C-alpha cells in the first residue's frame, strides 16, 4: 500500500490542478506558505488533522476523500459537481438581488399611490428599476463569473437605460418643455469605452 503522505499529496495536487490553481494561489487562500503546500503535495509529510480539514472544506470534499487513493476521473467529477453547484448558487444570488430591486420599485409605486401622487407619474418607479437592476446584475456577474459578454451586455443596458430614464423623467414626469433625448449621444462614446475595456487583456 502506498504511503499515506503520498496518497494525500497526490489527492491535494490533483484537486488543486483540477481547480486551475497554483500552489501560491492555495497558499494565499488558506494562509499557509507555498513551501508547506509543496511539501504536503510531494508527500514529504502529512498535514495535521486540522489542516486536512481546511483542505477538505476548501476543495469541497471530505477528509476521508483526501486519505484514500483516488482516480483522476473521480477527482474531476468531484470538482465539476462542486463547480456546477457553485455556479448555480451564484446565479440564484444574482436573480435574488435583481428581484429585490424590483420589489423596491413596487414598494415605491405603492407608497406613491397611497399618498395620492398623480397616477400618470407612478410608472417612473418601474422605469428606474431597469437601470438599477442592470447595474446590480452587471456588478454581481463580473464578481461571480468575471469579465465576459454577459457583463458587457448588462453594463450596456445600464448605460442606455439610465439615459432613457433621465429623458423620460425630465420630459414626462418633471414636465420639462425641451426635448432632451439628445443626451443619448453621450451613450455612444461610453459604449465604445465599455467594448474596448472588455477587450483589455489581464
């Protein structure tokens, strides 16, 4: 039977690589030195039980998983399952945040209706919910999933919907005589900036 330290080392290495992490990444996230990570992965020594628990929690496995020989297929399946669950949770959090924005808009609409605000002005609460929800979604999308097409689209929706909302606010709600739709011209250079920024290499 293989040395227990070697088994643990092989499992730690396989899990780290399957998650696309370097030894330095793991060291920073778990607050251990990269030399210690290297020593454990090479099987020179076996981590203590509390450190094994830290690794197990970090990779989403059990301590028993780390102590038993695993095939590359098993490790890959565990990582994929964990990644799928994590992405699902992040998508739910994003949807909840956007829903909260629309809930706030509905509360504003109802409160204005109760206090006898002229009915023709009530709809603006939902118009403002569009740029607000799009910026919330864009920020969370970038935080959870990184830069990408989705993040770019959401930021673009925010910019254009914000300008449209300002125009509607001034023209219909504040009853400004002048037509201020020309402010949409500002969106063009902002859109170009967003596209160029999304193509910057990190």
